[in-house]
C-alpha cells in the first residue's frame, strides 16, 4: 500500500483546459500595459489564479494562448486559454468549439480571481467565437477590438455574416 501512495504522489496533475477572462479596470496600474502589451498580463493573471486556488498547478505562459482583447475607455478585457491544445484556428469561430469553463482574474485597486458564473461563461465563449468569425479566414488570434474612440469596429471580411449577431445573455 505504501508503494501505491508513493507512486501516486509522483504523478503530476495535468492542467485541464480553461478559458480566462482578465478584466483590467482604470483603477489598476496595469491598464496601460493591457492596452500596449496584453500578452504581458498573462503572468500576473496566472499568479492571481494560483493565489485564489482556481488553478492548482503552476502554468507556463507557453501553455497559454491569448485569443481576444477588447479595449474600452474605462477598462480592458483579455481572454486567453490554458492548456487548450485542441484549439483549431479553422474551427474557432463555431460555438461547439467554444465551450470551455471560464475563470476571471480582475485587476482593479485589488487583484481578485473567481469562477465565472454561467452567464459570464456563455458570454465569454460566445464573444471569442464571434470575434474569430468577424475577423475572417486569414486572421489569427489575438483578435483586438478597440472601442476607445467611441466608434464600433468594422469587419471587412467576416467568415459568416449570419454569425455576426450580438447575443445579449
């Protein structure tokens, strides 16, 4: 029996696929970094998720993929996947390929992490698919939308215009 316990202890846990929504408020000192170099927010987000025990094992940045960035006047939203080796750029726009559990890393005056509720999870997964579709066949993540000027973004060559509808969840 002791031999069985020892072998179990040596088995490293595999990180399950996870989608992370990073919210950076204007109250955070990281807002300019989120806009200028969003990839640099992955490490701080992973630290918050570890601290709040939403991920149990350390994750390398190389195990992540930045998918989307939305910049608004008062905040930025970033979405990245952890351990999603199944992500396919040819199918990433389809709803059935965007069904991952979602956690949130929120940067404001404080740094917090929490599980997204089902409504937020559906919205994040839907928006990733919509952005993938809207940016067309040749576009690769990360998809960046800038709303800071007050004008909505324009999409010149979406994959499927019937999928460009906004779903209010």
